[in-house]
C-alpha cells in the first residue's frame, strides 16, 4: 500500500505539471492523466496489439490485402524492394516485414527454437460473403466455408508467404 500511495503522489504532482493531460508523441489522442492506480490499469487494458508477419517478400502479399480494402500507411525500403510496410483498414492494422529486413535490423530475432515463421490470423468480420467476394483470383482458399461449435461461419486461406488467414462471421 505504501508504494501505491507514493506512486499516487508522484502521479498527482506530474499531473499538475502536465495540466492533467497526456499527449501521445503522434498527437493522435489526448487522455487524462491518472489520479489512481485503478484508473491507470483500466486505461492500460485498452492496449493495442498489431500483428507483424515476417515474410520472404512483401510485394506478393499486397494484392490480397489491398483487395480487402487495406491501404499502405508506411513503407520502408530494404535494398531495391520493400522491407517493411504498415497496412490499415478502418481500425485494423497489419505490419509486414521481410526476413532480410528483420535480420538487418535485429538478427537475434532468429536465434533459438522459436524463430518467426508462418503464422495464423483470425479476423472477425461483419459480412463473410462480402470478404470472400473481394478475394483476388487465385487466392488459396483451402476451407471454403465451415460452421463452428462456437457460433462462427469461417473461411480459411493461405497467403503467398504461407500464413493462414481465417475470416469469421459470428451469428449474433
């Protein structure tokens, strides 16, 4: 309890200095400074998680994601190709980074038994048929449609890097 009170006192002093507002570096959001640990914990629960798919090449993946409405919001070249890209669509965000770019940036990522490789994404959508209609010709859709015990209708596809992408519509 002593540590919490000490933290609260420091937080209150900092809040006064910052006029009770914290502005993120990108200035995208203004949030209240926390007057208690419980308030801070509630806000931290809002954290954002963005998948980063580590892939051999980015360019072969772009037609799929762009057909689904994703737009490039950031690109970083690596040599004569893309090394990293951020794709966004409404509130969804996906990052793609090449193996060579990761290796150049931080080679220790590939050390150990759990080196990055193909992964799976589970994406909940409002209209599965609309998503399926947007898939580019030649998409490797290996599960056309299935209904699950947990109330979802799903389709599975494999992207050009071998990642499995599952689109699911829940019957609510």
